[in-house]
């Protein structure tokens, strides 16, 4: 408090010093060198245009920016230019009647080499029989891609011939492609069937990329032989690629080739076709007819560093950043617009100093002064102080002043502030009085139109580029659109309505500042009186809130009536509760959008990483053909549970796709809010340890091998993993217990596999072996309350789990075949000599017998025995394992030390929280609507802008936010859920209540 008082005394002393000195300096603002240069440039341009132009030039400038805006609109809403061919367009191009000629017996040979500087080079020879089926043609045009991955391919034409004779050729280079035009040697038209041969060289086609199979860097030559297009039909194709021995040894895997058209595609992993001491030749052929615009690709992956790469071309950088030039232009425009606002159209200068002033300014009333100073937040207070009856000190005038003072500077007075702002914008009184002036120039026309035109052009370019797949990977169109819009808005704000002070206005402002200096020195605002002629001017230099409070105190003191402020808010004032509720509703509305767009649905269907499909390339080309999975539950040194698992799998690898076959496994990694401590220790394929990658999902974790070699056939795979916290807390009636639920295979496991994976319709074979074993250590088995194989039960389903109950380790089941009903004994349980419990589920060890006839003596039934032939027909249903395949063990609370206490209850609360919050939110909006409805019916004259804001602003935003959250919560719920129907009914009632209160508020407002 002491320091604040000292500061006020110091400020008052400084004001008194100014008052005694007589002159108060009024220096002009300083600007940075950049903005001074921008302002000089603008002045020079404006003088140049005014000296040489007139109305036609000004009209031309406007037409130019208008035309640019139309171009942007065309790019934004018109057709996509140079759009890649879609599915239908490729199909339409497949008619032979529409092609110039058909290629027969095409042969394309690549001879790859490494230049002395380490760069990639290849010589290509193309030969084909051109059959001019639709009449003679003057020439044949072959188009090649010669700008590859931002590098110049340095195309060189070696030669071309027609029927063995040197052809007439012409090379036409484009920015990214090159056309080779081939004509007959004698210039005659080409007709019938002619043999055409073309030889050329290309360079720098290899690049360093991250290998999709291993995640390591490789030098990849991934090349479309027909690129950029091959609009001819082709019958018969032979392709060969010859590598020097040292490059062949640098390959990380077999080369790959693909021939396709739309969804039809053939893939092949290449093996050496011919090997010599100096080179290795790879080749493939396609005897099928290829429609126009077919794709033929080869992919060779070399060790990283095999080839050197040249720098990117200038064209690459232009193509990469060129589309952002409009954004850069907007930044420049914004800087020039700010320079115009702050310097070119700056307020005129008054005198170098001004004097304290003890009388009102000449010819300037307080409201006009407020308008000149652009102080709409002070306008209502100033107008009340300077009202026609000011100075009469009538109760009516004092009440008006006191109420205006109380409203001044408060957020709820925003409607009044906006009314004053709108009135001044319409009348332009300061301009009419010569206090301010309205700039009107050539450059202002540019600043008004250019941001709009360039922004539309930027939007249009980004919309066009969004159809180019490669740009979608490296661009962020939404970010650029947002940046362009913001920059354009700043530029428009700077020039939209500049009203700088004239010389007259600057002198008037100095007079007002003189009044401010006098008022501060004499403490006018603190001492009053309220009818002082200088007070309406003095308050303009104080914050509206502080000035209003001081004026209100004076009015109440001078009237002697403490009730003077009654009803000070008025019907046009927004109350604090209405404003706070509107801000809160806006925040909830924005939050609902963010949550629904960024967070997964809380009750979505079970999400797995490997089913129904996987994002890992190559995973579709492996299948599980047999498994023997063994797990052992033991107690660690700290008394916690630990589960160690070894999987012996038979996996089929099929090199039938465009990716290296990779094997995947997926297991639960979290249950009921507790991490299970999953750790994958090793994976081996055919006895060799292989690298792998782990991917964490919502409730599961998957591992994917990172094989570099293309494997084929049926191979043994071993996987070893463990859980350091496999036991979790579960609800057990009114108490808690501990439970191990081990899912060796998740519910989407299959008991059959494709006989030939590349031909899924050629039949399937049963998965064999199917064997799961769980061993429980002796000391743990003694504490086991119950357990068995996972089965379907009555307990509520948990996310990510299929099977909520369990069945006995050795269970009897029934099946039917042609011989009738068969009784099965599935599973086995035994105690080892060391006291450990061993449970085994082995499909090959299932015992069976014919079911006894009804009423037969049980003693006469045949004994159970293993029937190998019958067991060969068994599957999931006969085992009773149609959900997760695994085991459940139940223990008393406190059995293991590494169980998170309270996790089950916290998980239950967290799982139910979204639904509970939605219900509470809906009820809250419903109650609020009902409350406003009742107030509107009974409110009468009390209804004002606050009620309208709450009714049409706050409650509407809340209702929309509720709808967004409603769809986020319930959209993925099963239709059979009772909660969905109840929430739909409750939400419908809420919307009815919202509309009802709208009507009530509107009718209530009409009656007031």
C-alpha cells in the first residue's frame, strides 16, 4: 500500500511539474528502419502511379486483382487440372479403337552400372512391333520421366531405328519429362506393322529411402518402366535387368517386379536368369495382353551407400516451395499494409509541445472528442456527462450519470459500446468536421483487394495440389490455408478503415491532452464536481472502468441518494452470469469438437492391431499353420506373479505380394487398467534369430518381424515372451480378488489355413498341431481357488476380451457327425511329481466315444479313446474355443504382491465416466432450459439482452456440444445396448426443451 501511494504522489508531482513548466513535449513516434523503408517505397509507388495514371489505371488495378481472385475461385471450385487418371478414366482408355498403335512382342532391357563418381546409370533398349491398327500415323512418341526424385536423370538419346534403319528423331524436353519423336527414315507415314527400337541412357534413378521391411536405410531403384504413361495396348512383354557382379552382391534381397492394370496385378520376386563372372541378369515375361495405361515396375534394393546422389535440381525446389509463393506475397503485403497504417497514414503532427488547459477545447464537444479519439467504451459516460441538461444537477441527470458510470468499462456494456462504434462508422463525424481524413489511393486499393485475391489463389492452389498423392505426404494444406487466412486478415485490418488525424485533429488532440494534464495535476477526477465542464474531456484519458466508478461516486455523493443506482444495468446490459455462462458454453463447445476429433470413441468395438487387417506391409503373406504354446506361472523373488511363454509355431511364408513376407503376433498388454508387463524376448525363424518391431495399441501389443530376406514355404518359428504383472485385481461380489487371464491366441485365431496362400479359393487345411499348455508352480497351485480354459460366461464383457467365463481343464462336450452324437473329452489336468499343476489342451489328444443310447446303462458305454481320424476333423467349435484361446486362474486378494490395488474400481469408474458425464451434461442442459422457460413465462419486463444471450447463445452452444459428445459416446455402441435408446430419448427431450424456451423467451420479449 505504501509503495502504491508513493507512486501516486510521484505521478502527481510530475503532473504538477508539467503544469508549472507550461510546455509539455509531444514527440512523434520512432519507427524501425524496415518500416521506414517500406513507407518510402509506398510513397514512391503512389507518386509514380498518380503522375502517370488516372481513373483507367485505377480501374485496371482493380480489374487485375479481381481477375486474380477469379483464378483462385476457379482453382478452388472448378475442375482439377492435371488430375491423375481415376478408375473410370483408366477403364475408358482401355479401348483399342482409341489408341494410335498397339505394341507387340515388346522387349525392354536395362544394363545398370555405377559411374566413376559413384552415381547410378543405366542404358535402356526398347524394342517392339508397332501395329498401326487404326490407320497410318506420321510418328511415334515415347515419353520418359527425366526429373526423378528431385534429380535430373540426364537423359541421352543413343539411337532409334525403324525396321533396322536409323529413324528420324526429335527430342523435346519438358520440365519433368522428355518426348522422343520417332519418324520413318524417309519421312513417310507409318502403317501396317513396323519394328521400332529405341536406345537411351538415364542417370541418378536410385535414392536413399527407409526400407519398409527392416526400417533401415537402403539405396532403392524403384522404377516404372512405362512412366509417365503408356497409352498403347501391349501384347507380349519381356523385361531384363543386367547388373555388374559387385552391384548384385550389394542387393539386400531379391529384386521385385510388378505388372498390373488398376486392381489386377501380378507380382514376382526375381531370381538370376543368367550369371557370368562379370554380371548377373534378371528377367521376367508377361504373355497377357496389357490395356493402355498399364503399370510395369521393377524394384531393386541395394545396401545404403552403394550409389552417390547428386544435389537436388532447382526445379525440385521450385516445385516444392513454389506453391507457397502466394503465402510469401501475403506476408510482404501485410508488412506494406502495416507500414501504410503506421507511417504513411499516420496521424498528422501537431505542435512540438502542448500546454495544460483549464477550459474546454474550442468547437469540440465531448462526444465529438470521444469519436475523434476513437473511444467507444467512454462514449456512453461522456454523452451522459455532456447531456443537454448537464449542469442542472437535476436528480434525473445525476441518475443518468451514475448509471452510465456504473456501466462504463464493464464487459456487460458491450452492446452499448458496439452501438456507438456502429453509429460513428455510419456518420463519420470526425471526418466531416475535418478532424480525421479517409485515405484514398492506388496502393490502398491494392491492399484492400490483393489479400483477398492472393488468399483465394493460395486456397485454390492447395486444393489443386491436394489431388496429387505425393504432395499429400509432405504438405500440410490445412496449415497453409490457416496461415494465409490469418495473414490476409491482418493486412485487411491494417487498411480496411484507416482514419488518421488531420492537422486540425492533431491540434485538437493536443488540447485534450492539455486538459488531461490539467485534470491530473488538479486531481479533477478524484475531487469533482460531477458537473465540471472539463470532466467529460478528462475521463477520456482514464480507463473507462476507473472513470466510471469515480463519476458514480460523485453523483451519489452530490445527490445524497444512495438508491440512485437502482436498476443501473438496464435491459441492454449483459449480466456477469450471462457472460460467464456464454464463455463457458463456448469453451465446452470447442472442447467437445477437440475431444470428438482427437480421441477414440470410448465404447468403440474392440480394436486390434492385426485384425481384421494390419498396417504392416507383408503381414498378409504369412499364415499360422500350427502351434504348440506353453506357459508357466511362477512367483518371483518379491512375491509377484510372472508368466513366461514359449510358442512353437509353424508358419507359412508366401512371396506372392509386393512386400517381404513378415510374421506378426498380438497379445493383451493391459487389462482392467493395469499394464501386464509384456516383454517379447526373442523371435527366431528356422532356427535363426530375427529382428522385430513392437507396436503398442489401445489394449494390446503386436510384434512384427523385420525380415530382409524373402522367405518361402513352411518354416518353424519360435517366440518367447513374458508378463511381469499378469495377475490383476477383479471384482468378486462385494469384494475383490486376483485373476490371471492368459490369452495365448485372441478371438480371431483360425483353425484352418489356405492350402495355397496365393490362391485362397483352392481350399484349406486344418491347423495342426493345436496345443496349449499351462504349468502352475506348486506353491501357487496350492493357493488356486478355481480355474479353467477360457469360455463364454455370464459376466459383463470386457473390452478386448472374448469369453468372460471358464470351463473345466478336462471337459466333456458333444459333437455330431454322420454316425450320430459323439461324446468328447477335451483337455487334461495332472499334477507333476514336484506338485506343479499342468493343464493341457491338445486337439490330437482329445478322447471320444459314441454317445450311449438314451436310457442305456452308463456302465455299458464304450470307454473314451483317442481317435486320430476323428481328431483330424475337429476345430474351434468342438474344442469350445470360439473366443480367446487360453486360461483363467482365480486367486484370493493378496496372493501376489505385484497387483495394482484399486485398479479394478478405478477402471470401472474411468470406463463409465464418458457415459456418466454425457448423462449429467444432458440433464444439466435440460434443467437450464426448463429454468429459462419458467423465467421467460414469469419474467415480464425483466427479460433483456442477458436472457437472450443465455437462451440463444449459451443454451444453444451447450445443446450442440451435447450432441457432438452424444455421437462420440454412442456412435460406436452396439445397437442392442439399452443405454443408446435411453440417451436418444433424453437428448430428444433436451432439444424439445431448448426449442420451447426459445419460443418462451421470444414471446416474453414481445410482451415487455
